[in-house]
C-alpha cells in the first residue's frame, strides 16, 4: 500500500478529530526518530510541535520501546481493582516528583480533568468550578465544558456549575493594565467572582499550569502565590492541569513548581508517557487521599492503570533523569528565548513572543502599535495560511492557531535542529511581514 492509499483508506473509513472531514489533510506518518518523524513517502519532518505537544522524549526512544515490550511479555492487562507492580511503582514516582500523595490513573488528560472535578466535588461537598476563558481542558463532556476557549461551544450548556474568569494575558490584558503597574486584577477579580457566586458553593479553581493551546500565557511571578492564597482563604481546591505544561516541557515536572506553590490536585497525561501509551493521572494531596480512606471514590474505567501504560511512564521518567532532559530544556530554552526576542525585534509582524523552557509561541499582528491580530480570534487569515503552508513545504511540522505559531519541539532536540527549524520560521515570517 503506498502512502496515498493509506491516506485514502483512513479517509474512507475513519473520522478525523477536530476536522471538517472533507477538509482533513492528514500526513501519513510511518516512523520517526528523536525530533523527526518520517512520512510514507520517506520525507523527514522536523517535529516542532512534538505531535500534540506530547512526544517529549522524541520519536521511538529505544528505552521506552523496550520497557513496553518487556511489560507486554510479562503482563499485558490487569483490571483496575488489581494491584500491579508498574502501577504501584509509578504512583510512588509521581508522589516523589510532585510532592503530592496518591495517583488515580486515567486514559488521558480529558478523563483526568473529568475525575479531578468529580474528586473536588466529592471532597468539598461543593459544586462550582472556576476555570478561565483562554483554557483547554479536554474533549469529554465535563472537561470540554470546563474549557474556556471556543471549542467548548459544541457541548454547551454542558455540565452545570462551571464559572469562568479572565486570564493573566499580559500582552492583551483584559483589564487594560501592564504587569509592572497593575494590581493583579487577574487574581482580584477572581475573588470578586468567588464572593458573588458564594464561597461555600465553589469546589475548585481549575487552571492550566501554563496556558498552552490558547497562547502560552506565562503569568507574572506572583500570580500563583496570590491564587494559592485565595484558594486557602476560601477553602477552595487548586487544580493544576499540567497535561501540556507538565513533565519537562517547561524544564520542571510541573510548571507551577517555577512559582513555589503546591496545588491540591494535579492532572497530567501527554508527557507522562511521551505519548508512547495512553495514560493520564489525577494526583492528589495527602488530605484528599485521606478523605477517600473512608468514603467511596466513585469512578474508574476498564483500562484505568493499564500496566503497559504505567511501564511506559516509568521508562519515560527514567529517560528524563538518565539523559538529564531538564538540563537540555533549560539551556535550549534560554537559547530559544533569545532567538524569539530577536525575531520580535526584527519583524513588524511579531507582536509578542512568550516562552518558558521549550514551550513557546509567536503572536503575529498587523500593526505593532495597535496590536491588531494577524488573524481574528477563533479564525484564520490568508497570511497565517501562507505562513503555515511555507513551514509545511519545508517539512517543519508546527502548531498554528488563530494569529499564533508555536515552537514546541521534543525535549531531546539538539541546538542544531532547533536553529534549523527557527531559521525556517524566520523565512516564513519574512513572507508575511
Ligand atoms: N488539558 C490540557 C491543558 C490540554 O492541552 C489537553 C490536550 O491538549 C487536555 C487537557 C486533554 O488531554 P487529552 O487529549 O489527553 O484528553
């Protein structure tokens, strides 16, 4: 079967997610190594999006592959009511790296957020969840409702009890302020929301550690300490969705670790196994874990805590440590930041660049002064399409959404490959400048 036939069969018999089917234009991915994947025609693509910002240790890492094969030979399945060696070992590892107590395993990030909401409601006896507008928490009913961005519209009214707040989006501050002279209205207005909704009704504030697919919103340094204090003041749980920002993407296990705070619940997936097997986790604090000692935890699926997924995650964590992946993220992240700042200085169309570790975005504008976006919110434009098409024509795989283009390569990328991709980004920016 040649590549064309593979694509045709996919189109004939399967539905593509997040797509108008007649417009879906998939690449046939046939293999990969490190920062590259290979298409069915033998082209090597530099994966500047780490697939869905998840294949953190790179494509086809031999250590993770070996662990999966070994686990398949030993024990392929255990129902979630059973104990298994990889399940316990992974739980211990996650407690160590997050400072939390116990993990509830899921199949991915959406289901992790779904369960985090349920756990927060069961634990507090309260209903409401505060989330932010520029957020994405998943595509199941609850997690999609909890998301703030337009992807949630498809399921509305969705689950009850979700209340939304504005984001720490300093480049386009919803309060018309600047971080060096504001009063952190992005936090204080949440307190007003809490008071107006009734503090006794709010179970949790659910936020992405660093907002990912809504444009890399890196908050001011005191944002999280203030949000943590707000949660403590009203007995509200802080749920930290680290599905995209966690597990090395920013150079730490959790993005919130940069800010010295401890969430009550962490959700994760993606970089937990680097995508080698489906797995997510809801990691809870000691006090929440204790609560479920004598009360029922309602939930769990047939494939929860799948031993092969847990084994893949353990090997993935071993790779992080043995190959000192965070060191690479921190040093290349510094270099990436410098190159992005240089692009901002060089191109009129670059309004803002935001980055932390190997998690970054370029925000494009028509006019630097007015900050008019190069494509409308929730839309596209000929310029953004041109930029995306150029990157594709050079076999750079990139995530482009609205007026933004992301730079999120696998965490094992070399500086040479990073620069190679960034040079092509510069050529693409020159085309729309
Ligand atoms: N939360 C965040 C922050 C995400 O970026 C995503 C996916 O992109 C999810 C949750 C959903 O995770 P999954 O696709 O594994 O269900």
